[in-house]
């Protein structure tokens, strides 16, 4: 009995993260409920209890009225210094992009992986930056994908009643 319970627990692997809805300015996304939230200079930070990963969320407003979402995304990517390495996609029916970067200490002992998502719907710009221990990237990359996939632009209060 105890042996079969141990096998089931080991087979289960990492626990599935329970995601909770968070609203950051005009963006809604789902973040692991046990991650610790803090804020500094307008950036929301969500940190894994293990200390192996964290997420930075920045949300802003487009300064030029009537900008097309794709043009807005292209401006975002240009402002980030390089359009290389970005994979374009759609999140909440608006253009977005994803890039993965890796860094390793000179001795190779430690590595960090960063998964960055940026997007724009013509009114709101945003970025999600996931930093994770490179040794745990399989677990956290999947989670980053789920969080990014949950991104939605908040509806204005005038449209909520419809």
C-alpha cells in the first residue's frame, strides 16, 4: 500500500500550478496563486516561493491615438534594440511576440533563462519577462506559456454591461 502511494507521488512529478486572475492596469492575466506579488516603480513582480523563478509585468498606454496594433508591436520590438529572435504570435486576438534568451556563468555552473513576451492592441502595451533557473526551465517555460496564453485586455467599464 505505502509502496504504491509512493509510486503515484513520484509519477506525479511537479505539482500543477493553480493560476489566479490578476489585473495589472488594463491587462488581465493568470499567475500562480502561491507566487508572492510585489511592486516597484510601476512594475509588478511575482516570485515563485522556491526562489527559482520570477515574473515581471509592465503595462503602459500607447501615446499615439489610433495606432494599428501591428505597427505598435513593431515599434515595441524596435525600442527593445533588436527584432532578431522574436517569434510573432497573437494573444487575445492582438499581435504579440516571444523571445527566449539564456545566460550561463563563465564556469558553466549556473544558468538563467529569460522568456520575454510583448504585445499591443493599439491602446495598451505590455511586457511579461520570466526569469528562471536554467536547470528548471522545462517546468517554468511551460508555466510561462500558460501565463502568457491567459493575457487579456481588460474591458472598459462602459463595455462591461454589454
